[in-house]
C-alpha cells in the first residue's frame, strides 16, 4: 500500500509558493526570485535556503540549524530561535522542533503556540506539515492520527497510516490490517481503507480485496488503484466510495495522473492520453508525458532530447523547449523549467519564455519548502537507559550464566524466530537488535555440537568405522558477557552522548562500587556485590558509538 502523503500538485502547496531560491553563478550566494520572475534579493545567503511561503522562508546557519526569515528586500530574522526541523508555513502555524526538544506549533512570529509532547496520553514521535488545515502525527505506539491547526485531534491515532488530504479527503488504514501488508501475493484481503474529510467525518470506504497499491492523491475525485489478476497488474480509477470510475483493464499497463476525464497511461516505455471511456486521445508515442496545467501537457517525444508544451490534440503550444519542467508555482502564470544543466527560467502557458528583469541569470534553483515531517528531538534519558533493563548480572532480561539453549530461545523470541542448534554451528555468540540498540550475547564456548553415531563399513575383509552426524544439540555453554552497541549517527541521540553517559553513570553507580572511570567522563565500570562488572563507555576512535556491557571483571577494558 502506498500512503505517500499529499503531493504538491494535489494539495496546492505549489500555489502557495511566493519566491524560489536561486544562484546567479556557480558557488554564488542564494537569493529569492518571485514566481513571475521578479528578483526580491540576490546573492545574500551562503547556505541553502527554502522556497518562501506565507511571507516566510528558512535558511541554514553554520550549525546546520534552520532560522526563520521574512520575505523582504532586506530579509530579517524572525526571533532568535533556531530549529533542527521546521515545516513550511502552509498555515499561520507550523510544526517545528528545537534541538533536544518536543515538537511544537509556532506562529509566523516564531512564538510557541502549543507543545505537542503528548496527544491523548501517548508520547508524540513526529508530526507532518499542515495540508488543507490538518497535519498527521505518530505516537509512541507507531499509530497515526491527525490534528488541526489548534493541535486538537480530528482523527484519533488508531491507524497504521494516514495520508495527508487531497481535495479535502484523507485515507486511513486501521492497524488491525497491518498483517495483510505482508501477504504472500502482495495483495490485501479483508482490509478497508476509510475516507475522512478534514474535519474527521467518515465520508466513504474503499474495499481493498485484491488491491496491491492505492495511490493516496485524489485527482478530480478519483484515486489510482492497482489490482492483481493472476500474475498481471491492472490499473483503474476509483471514487471515495470504492466504486470504479475506470475499471482495471489489461490495456492500462499503468496510470500516472488524472485531469478531468482524462488520464495519462503507459504502454511499455511510452506514454499516451486516454479518456474515461477508454478512447485513446493521444497514442503512446511519448517518452515523457505529464499534465502541466488545465488542458496543457508537458511532453517529450521518443527520441527527442527536449520537452515542450502540447495541447490534448498533440499540437505544440508556443516555441519554448526545455530539458526539465517543474511546476506552475504561485498564481500559476509561469512554469519553472530548466533549459540546460546551468540555466533555469520560466515559461508561460502559451509556451513562451519569460524575460527576467535586469537579465537575471538563474544558474541553479532550490525547490525545498522545508521539512515535510518533523520528528521529536526530545530524549528521556532515564527511560532510554531503563529500556536496556540493566541489572548487576543481566541486560535486556538475559542473565550471565544462562544456558545456551535458554539463551537461544530468548534471543529467538526477541528476533521473532526460532534459533536451533543446527543454526548455531560454530557460534560462540548470538546477536539481535531493538531499534538502535544492537545486542551481542557471548558464551564461554561454542553453543552447538554435532550429534554423531558410529557407522561401520567392510572393505575387502577389513572393517572401518566413521562418525556420521545425525543432528545437532546445544552444549552446556553459559552466557559469560552481554554487550549493547549504540550508533547515535542513526538516532536522535546524535550529539547527545554526554547526557546519555550521565544517565548511564547514575544507573551504574547504583549497582555497585566504581572500579574504573575515565577522566573525561566518557567511560565507567562498577563491580556488583555478586562480583560481576557492569560498564559503559564511548569508543575513543569512533565517538558516535557507545557500549554498555555486563560480564566478568577480567573482561573490563575502558580503552
């Protein structure tokens, strides 16, 4: 199932764009140009900046954090706060997160409107940008819901996934259908996708039996559906009530987008235009074909190196030719295009190139509007340490001295699989992971041994014997050390290892007596009453990697 969020074409974010970042030369500074070619300012920012929406754009500072600026000829920073992530101001409030903080809603003046740390009693992990008045959020259970611009819940967090709205419609798949995502034939069976409006009212349901993919963008009232017929994929168009407007057909090898009662289809490697009645309006002779505006297509004929605008009869519109076409931003009068690798510009709906004021050159442009998704950067260090379940003789519930067979069973439970003695031939350790925690369970010897029987064979009057393997068994090996490896480059702990080490020190010093500690506070080892040692340290040569371990004293080495 494809729940890819609302596209710029469907949710009109492109129509909200007021200015586009540009460079006038290689390695030049960044400026802003309007969607009709008027330069607001040029050569101002050394770091990348975003498109401007609702009078605001964002710029990266030297610490790779976002700052908010006004769309003035001399742009002014809004407030003094900086953000690790921030979504565009598609509304007068937007989700943002400061380093180390919860997701918050801020207004255009940078003032905090609401903290989104907890929604309906569950911790918030992330929030999307606003789209048609609502934003999707994910909670600690990895369940999705939706809120309005006041931070109030309009769709409760009961879903495996929720799309942002297109044409005022939201698609949601309940978590109870999550298992159907892994069907052997890649299709759904009993799942039903609910269709809500932006106030959270249920307005339709789409049965998913036999469906492989459902594109979540509503386009003129329909969505693209891919169904499986035997080994063949067939594409169709379905309305919000789950009824086919265009039934899946063998002649529709692929449907890409819809406008009115026309859609673009693909036949092998070529594209064409078809109407809802199945009539071919433009045969599949284009290597590229997209809807550019109402009644207007952007096309590249097979064998051509350039694109141009054509009408629905295939007639050229204007004289402009270009290598890439992007979108009709702002009021939709001009389309941003690339003429060659280092030359951008604008083309009207009449297919004519716009002359830029003062002969401005667009060497490069930036099409980023900000962050589409804002993750919480808050870390509850005590809770993070508690999730490791550290005791004086165990980690994550696995204790020193545990038998090989029992440990294999416990590791298997954590991995969701069965670990057999045969699987463990030649092993003296077992590994598994939980999110960004990577566990290694060490044993005092190999955990598996062959089961053999003696086989006798007679050759030319002599009897020979050999051992034949009939199976494998777990040995009497015992767990003698357990280790957790944490690579913070792939987690929101990046840059926060000192705080995590403090929390680990608080935990470890409560388990026994400190027997070793680094002077720079990046490592500590304690000896417990039972004689075991628990330690935590940051790897010297890789300061983004932290280890936590429990084992015998002779295994302690903080260097």
